[in-house]
């Protein structure tokens, strides 16, 4: 089984910012598009509606004529989408390994802003739980596993926690550079290289602006609000579009730090990089996991990068596929 110790990128790729920037670069996007196309899978869009009328969009991919070894649900990071580079490349690896793949878009991600009136926020776990249950119903393959990156990794870990109560037949959950403590993650971005805060602020403002155009009668905030920096903009969103009231309670609502995963019943695997410039690696020192779960920390990788070579192939995609294949074989 692959472990973090097997990740040994060339020296020119042992820089966190190079890893993070190249991981989401247009160069890697072209590679991801070609790679997934070469697999030859059949992909169909799906609209998933939950009991509360929430509609989420996703893409189901399967290899023609191949009996699937199971289904893997992939979850993207904040302001990513089902077509993010790591999503396409992970899907390609899993499809080649004999799995079917469902790439889910969170609310307001991947050109889905028109599907729901309310804004996305990170505590909207209920709709993801319900969407996962509906996906499991539509594609009753076993095993059903989940893998997520960054905020998607956080959602994946919360799915693992919710699985028994929600009746989700999850076999395994894998998370790459997951958000553990949202408050500390924001503080890390505020004190780190400004590039990352600027990137997420820009993407979020674009998303909010698009939402305003689609639902002007509901979202009538002005450009001054859109001009706020990350923390006050998040505070504005929490106060006006959630029931949490304060930023602290909002962050606490989706934290999986410390002992919160100690009693998780679904086996989880976590891959983290020491040099992640977005998620503080120190958060993982206090993480409590049961015996059936595993945390692996690599010296390099940046934030969801883990690039291996000049072709921009990723170790994280191989690591996820290896975990799923091991569980299916077991």
C-alpha cells in the first residue's frame, strides 16, 4: 500500500508554493482534461434533489463494458468544482482501477449558482449527506467510498461521522489536506503569503456577485460588502445567511479538529503535507483517530499539490486510488 513515505518529488518540486500554484494552473488543467478523456469513460450529468428541495449537480462516470468494483464519491475544495484538476485526475485513476466515480458539485460551485436561492456555506453538511444517500440509491454499488480535497476533505470526514445515523453504506473515506480547524485555517491564511487569501477572496467575490445577479430580490448586498476582506466578509455571511450568529460558532460547526473524529466508525485515511501553506500542519498533532484509521504526513506537497514530475501527475490521486483498491480487495 502506498504511504506518504513513498512520495519523493524532484528537488524543483519541493517548494510548497510551486506545488500549490502548479496544482491549479492552466497547464495542469490541460493535462487533466486530456488524461480523463483518454480513459474513455462514459460520463452523464445528474441533478440530485434533497428532501428540502435543494438541488445539487454532479457527474457520474463509468467504463463501458466493465463490471465496477465499487463507486467513489469525489468532493472538491472551496471554490473548486467537479472539474477541478485534482477531481479529473483522481477520477481518471479510479476509473482505470475499475471504479465508477461520482463528482459532486457543492451548492454555488461549478456553474450551479442558479439551482438554489440560498448561499453556500461550509455548514451545509445536511444537503451533502442527503445527496450522498440519493447517489447511493441511484448507483447501488458496493463498496461506496468517499474522497475529498481541502474543504471537500472536511465534508468527507463529516460524512464519515454522520454515516451510521444517516444509513450511508460507506466503506472508506479518504481526505487530502482537509480543513480541521476553520478558525486556525483562516488565521493561517491571514498571516501567510497574501497570494492565497487574495485567490480565495477573488473567487468568493465572483461567486457572490453571480448570485446577486441571479437573485437580485434576495441578495441585494452592495459592492462595498463585496469589497470586504475574508474575515469581515465571512462575518457578514454568518450574521445574515446562517443561524450561527457569531464567527466562532460558525467555525465550531464544521470543525473536525482534536477528538471529534475519535469515535468515527467508518475507516478514514488522511494525507497531509508538512509544508501546506493554507492548512496548518500543527492542527494534525492533536488529531485523535481510532485504530482503524490512519494519518499520513509527507514533508512536501503544498496545498493539495503532491505533484510528482514535469507532467504534473499527482501522488494524491494515486494514493486515493490505492486506498480504494485496497478496501475493495479486502
